[in-house]
């Protein structure tokens, strides 16, 4: 498992983030549960990488279709029971989906200006993508790749580059030289 730091889950902010993403995504024809999960994850992880702290502190787990938060289902059930948000079935690009609709405006005063900018950028970034594209994108992140299935993806993974850093030609040459030296030393010991 990747190293992790315990985060405090802020349920009130999580609720407002769900509502804000839903209301800002109302014109996105591809918006549903999958894009919501990725918007929550990206918002929290980008905040962690840019601000040193997540927005909600939700726990994100590696699932087949990308990072998903364990808090979403119980919190969303509560929102539905209280008439604050609903899920409605829809078909998008031949896939069954559930559209999330906020039934009240989000309390954006819960977010500081930096958090709000991050959330808005995430929503704009995802707006033109399909749910499949968003899932595929999430699979390319180092945190997702390094976590085991059904394992928590620690926030520290947001600080990892998505691409391994490339080595210079001199570093590659040195590595080859060192590897050759280790190999030849081990061959001499065997004889």
C-alpha cells in the first residue's frame, strides 16, 4: 500500500461539492454518476497537490472504472431522502447511466476562492469528455496505477508525476555502466 496521511472528512463540504458539480454540469449531456465520481476525486486531489489539503477529505478507492469515494453512496442516499438531489436513469452513448440533479443551489460560501477555482477548472476540464474517457483518464494517474484493487488511493499520490521522469542520456549511460560492472563482478565471484 502507498503511504498515507489520515484526512478528516468534511461531510458538509462534500454535500455542497456534490450539489455544486451537479448544478454546474446541468448542460453536460454526458454527466452522470461516473463523471460525478471523477469530479469529486479530481477536485480533492488537485486541491491537495496545489493547496496541500483536499477540499472534502473523502476517501477514494481504486475501482474498476477509476477512483470512487466510499462516502458517496450513503451521503447521496441522504440527499435523496431529504429531497436535495436525485438520480434519474439516462442512456448516454449506448450506456445506461444515472444523471445526478441538484434540487437546491449549493452553498458556495463553503469553498474558499482557491477551492472554487479548482472545482470550476475540473468541471470545465471534464465537460467535453464522455464517462468512458474520464474513466480511462483516471486509470493513467500514478496513484491509480500504484494502488491495489479496492485499496485506498492516498492523497500523497496527487504529488506523483503521471509519467515517470525521463532520464538523461548520461544517466542512462551511467546506469548501463554500473549494471555491467555489477554483472561482471558477480560473474567473477561465481567462477
